[in-house]
C-alpha cells in the first residue's frame, strides 16, 4: 500500500541513501551544529543578570532549559526551502515531479538523514556543557524522554510544513526564500530560543501563544528539562497546527505544480 | 591609486543599478530590518525593569550597544555578505582564475566588488538608536569625541571584515565555508549586549580571541565617555593586526590555489 507514493521499501531506500549522502558532509554538519550556540550565549547572559529571578526557574532549571532548547533546535531545524529553491532554479525538480513519490518526502528524508548525522556532534556539545556545568546534569525519566522526543518531532513537522508552504510560493516567485527571512525573525524572538516564555510580559506571552513559534522550542524544551508544563494543551496545539498546515501545503503545492514550467526545458 | 577609485565607482554604480531591478526585495528587506530591530529591543527590554541593570549598564546605555550592533549588522549586509559570500562561488566554479588575472589587487576586487543598498536603512536606524540612547543617557560629545567614536567604529568594522575574510579565504581549501561564517554570525550575535554582562571566561574570549567587545561595547563606552585609553589602543592594534593577518593569509591561501578544473 502506498501513502503519497510511500511504502516500506521506498522509506528504507530513501533514508539509507540520504543518510549516506549526509554522512559525506559531516564536517559541514558539525559546523552547523556549532552555529547553534546562541542558547548558551543567552544562558550566560541570563545567569548573570538581575532579571534572572523573574524567569521562574530556580537553580539549575535555567541551565537545563537552555540546553534542552539547544537540543530541540538541533533536531527540529529545517532548511528545505534552500534545497528546494536550488532544485527549482536548476531544473532538478522536474524529474522528481515525474516520479510517483511526492517530492516533499525526499526533503523529509534528507532532513532525517541530516539529524542522524548531527546526533554525535550534538552529543559532544552536550557532554562539554555538562563538563563545564556538572551540577546541571540530569537524565530525564524514560517517560519524559519519549514525550520530549515526540514533542520535538512534532515541532519539526510544524516547522517543515511552514517552510514548505513558503517554498511552494517559489512556483510563483523565484525568490521565496526572502519570505523565509520574514518568518525566521518572529521565530527567533518568540520561540523561546533566546529567553523562556515566562520571561515575557503577559500580553506578549498571550500573543506568542497564538503563533506556532512557542511550540517549536519552548514547549519541547520544557518537556525535556522536566519543567512544569501543560502536556495535554501543548500536544493538542501542536497537533492543531499540523492539521491546519498540512492541507494548506498540499493545496498550494498542487496549484503550484500546475503553474510550474521547468527551468532549462 | 586613481585606478582603484575609478574601479570602485564603476563597481558600486552597476551594483546599485542591478539591485534596483528587484524592488520587492527592497521592501521585504525593509520590513525584515524593522521587525528584527523591534525583536532585539524587546529581548533587551526583558533584562531591564525598575532598578535593574545589565552588567552595570542602564537601559539607555545598553541601547547604544544595540545601536552599534545594528550599524555593524547593516554594514555586514551592505558590504560584507554580498562580497565575501561570492568568494566561495568563485572557488567552486573556477571563476577565481579570472579575478586573479585582472590587473588589480585580488583582495580589493573580491572585497569591494559589489554593494547592496538594502542594508543602508539598518545603518541609519542603528545610528539613530546610538544618538537617542546617548542623549537619554546624558552623554555629551565634543567634536573630538565624535572623531574617536568614528575611529573606533572604523576599527570595529575592520576587525569584522578581517574575521569574515579570514574565514572566506579558507574556502580555497575547504570550498564550502559559508556555514563557517554561520558560526561566526552566531558568535557575533553576542555583541548585542555589553560585554560586561558576560561571565569572566567569555569576557576574555570576546575581548582577545573573537574581539566582539571592540565592535560594540568599546564604541559605546567612548560615547559615554568612560572608555579607558589602553582599551582604545588595544582595539586599534587588534584592528591593524587582524587586517594584516587577513591579508597575509590571503596570499598564503593563493599559493595553495589550484584552479577548479585541475
């Protein structure tokens, strides 16, 4: 049985080749992993600041929160729009469109392959963090770990769908990645990557909770750091965003493909 | 020397003309700059409140640091990013050969070939923020003081350029280095806040190894009239040192350059 052109064999082959492909670029991926140090810089700022007490995270709670934010970001980062834009501009997309496999699956597979390649680097950075801050060390319980993994995976799905939505605008305008920049800015400030949402004034926090951004970092990070968080509401809202975005992406994609006139053809 | 000025005028004239073709991008850029500044100010405001300071800096003083960061970020998007990111492309596609054959200094050509006016509003906004923050913090500057501010800003710009160019030059060996500049950008983001707000080991790192301190904090200290003279000399020394290092490294890298097809 195939769902959007997928069956078990295709999944295995896709993931295998994409992982092998990403492994070739492991030096580059190490640098990408390293470029995610922003949460640690913010942590050192918050730790020395007078405003720290207002965050509602005592002792090592904040260290754990920012480490979790780093990890969640590592495994939910999405760059499909850049790959897609290049494929669309160079005409590489055309053969993908002819295949019975939905082209988006290809990008999903390369992200999963990249995450697997990233895993050892993220582990090394985590180990260094614990060497510097040994008393922040914790092992989440198995239940929390699974929930955090699930939340991160859902965060990745939301981010991926959001970017696919913009990417499908590439069919209309060649420079849709400029729009991605506009999406990244609210993400950066509202997701909880730079400060936990409890630091925000109530009005901004309420506003942020109506956007998908806090569910991309803040919610999964809180689950991983074992901070008090409303699990049910968090997962419900994450699912709601997925349910909302998925049909939109498919709709835009289908309309876009109809407009697509292959480059270089 | 005249040849260089003439080339520069031609370079930038054509660059501006071709940028104006994409007017929608200019609008998007403007919105992005506005949003990004708004977000940065919001993030900065979280550290403050009644009776709170950040590493001994008040809100208005920290605004000056944020302003200088915005100026340098604008400079990066007008000048550094468009030029230095194309070095990688030149190396990968072998077009660096054409650059090297030109009767003009290759570092000059690669560093100043194009300009993207979309970053200029950001520079203007940053300067406004510096002036407003300085005014509110009660700073008064003599013409001499302004000259020192500009000099330190120039030194900061030179340090930023040299760091960026050093990394871009490694593409001679590694080809794909634009993610190395991503690491640099992530670290440079620490310049949004006064360096005194960081713990001691990071302060040392940001002063001597990756001199972020001289990009934003030191110019802000000059505005507030509390910069120490040794720091200023250290900043100027580092700027010259980094620039010489970048230049020497470029010559060294060129000796290892084997064209793309060979």
